[in-house]
């Protein structure tokens, strides 16, 4: 068995790479490897078999597990640590999802400082195994999506505080594009527009989100967003009323003449 540096990519699709060469695995072995990579801890064989082959008997699911492990061993690479009772991914395998999760946790913590200001938003990853529809994949995909959204919002706020408005808008827009109905992402984007002095952009974004929220969910924005925009909207209302008063005053003067 070769103990080499191997990379497993699960974001955007399944890819197993060693020394820039793709390693081909049967679908059942791919599912097993991805499951172990996402759990990142020793798992009982019975539990793994029960989740991955849940439409058959315990005996058949355990047989399928043994078959997948045998197929992985035939690849000649050290991919799984298999003990009598449990399994785990080999420490020689680097997983892109783990790297993204570590990065988002650090970014969301107090330790995540200036070094993230130059981060490319794409480094926070894409969709997890987008063509897979197993229940366990869907749960992990949503968990990762939520982490990514929180990280993008935090990144936007860090950049806003540093006065890097263009990059802050980029991170906020990335979050909005992932989930347009997410108000926290919309608020960050509106804050960036206001900090830049782009009041028109802020109002346009607010009105667009308000219409989308009403149309899709029948809801109104929260008080947090309304309080942020209330002074701006009141100024706009006053500006609209003033010209009308001037017209009325002019008509009154003309009538007197």
C-alpha cells in the first residue's frame, strides 16, 4: 500500500488525485470515501453500512461494505484505515471540505484577522457533491452552505471596517447570490452601499429585497433592516413633498396676482 500525499475534492464534484493524476474508483467506493471524509472520525462498520446501503438487509449491506473496501485496496493507495470494528479516512488523504470548514471557523472567530482581507471568495468553496442526492449528502451540503454564507458575511464586514468597500461589496454580493432571501446578507450589502455614499444603490437594493420577500414568502423585512433604512426613506419622503409644496405656493401667488 502506497503512503503518499493524496487529495480528495468533494466541492463541485468527486475527484481523487495523487501527484496530479486522477485515481478512478467505482461509484460504491466513491460514496464510502466521501462519507468517511465528511464524518472525519472513526465510524462503526455497522453504522457505515446501514447508512450507505440502507435499502437492503444488514447482512447484504455489510457485504457491500466489504466489497467497496476491497475495491479501494486494489487501487494501491492508502485511503482508509480499516480496523475490526470501525473505519476512518486515512490521514494521508487531504480533503478540500475540511480545509474550507477550518477556514470558515477561523474567519468567524476572533482569531480571523487581517490575513483574510485578501481572500478570494472562491476559496470558500462551491456546492458539495452537486450531482449526489443521498440524504446524508443533502444534510452536509446544507451545513456547508450555511457556513459559507456566514463566512462571506463576516468577510464583507471585515472589509467594510477596513474601508475596502469594493471588496466588501463583492463578498456581500456572493452571499446574496447564494441565497437572495437571506436578510443578513442583504443588510451587509446595504451597509456597504451606505458607507460608500451610494444611497441610491442602497435604496434600490432595499426595495428589490422587500418586493422579493413579499412575493416569495408574503413577509416584510425585519425591524433591523427597517431601522437601518428608515432615516434614508424619511429623507426621500421629505424631498418628494418639498417640490409639491413649492408648486402649490407658486399657484397661490399666481392666483393673487
